[in-house]
C-alpha cells in the first residue's frame, strides 16, 4: 500500500519479452532501502524488484500491467514517479493507494497559473461513479484532491512543490497518465450493491 507522496527517477531501459517486460529504473534515492522482492510504485503501478545493480532497480511487468498502464510508452530517459510502500509507523500524507492502476486517462486541459497549475483529466465514463468533489484520486502515482467533477472529467490543482517533485510538470494536453480511483469508493459501491440485492 502506498500514499501517493512520490519522488522521481528515470527509465534506463525497457526490455520487451513474450510473457512480460523487464523495466530498469535508475533510483539512487531509494536503492539502499529496497531488497529483491520488495514492491515499488512506478507512476502508480505496483511492481516487484527482481534485480539491483549500480543504483538501478529492475522490475518484471506483467502483460496485464502493460495493457492497463502507460508503461507501454516508456523509453530510456522517461521521468517517472516512484514511491516505496507505506510503513506501519509512518505518516499517511496522501491517501490509501494500492498501486493497482484502473486505466489510462488523457490530459484534457492545462491552465498554468503563477501559483499553481489546474489540470483537467478525462477518463472512461464508466469510472465517473468513483469521483466526488474534494475526494481523492491518484494520477501517475500522485495523490491529488479533486477540485471539480463534470461527468468523466476531473479538475485538479497542482501546487509548485508537486510540480517540482513529480513528472506532472512535463504533461501536455493529450498526454496519457495512469489513474487509480479511491479504493474506499469501490468498497462503498460493493457494500451498497450487496445491501440492495
């Protein structure tokens, strides 16, 4: 489980294989903190470390993850958001993030202000039931608060510290991002369905 409070790293290489890909990420900031088998979130996708070498971490990426995330578009030097799992004695600075990306979404609009950016993200309409005003959402691993909801578009306020510590400042209109909707909304939906049945 993660919190959506991330740092950034760069892709070293992507090795395509028949049953999944190997993703190699340069991660000097967390290299000494992880061991083989540990989970790490890359742009919000939970992946397991399979190798460590020269401050680089290698991950196996399943076909399911390739299909549902922006990993399939990675190239060497791509800047990605990276996060270690939440520790039991740590602070929950963002919200509960599982690292299970629901789908990809598209940047619909960007308004660049002096104090912050306002980012509009458009996602498949079937997920709109999971978004609420002032609720939480995860965009490429970053925990954010929803400013506005309009059908299948959410507006998000990105403050300067977030722009400087993540890859969100590199986004353009039309860019694809990973999106994970709040797990609490999904559990609530399931409970309500069971109550009605």
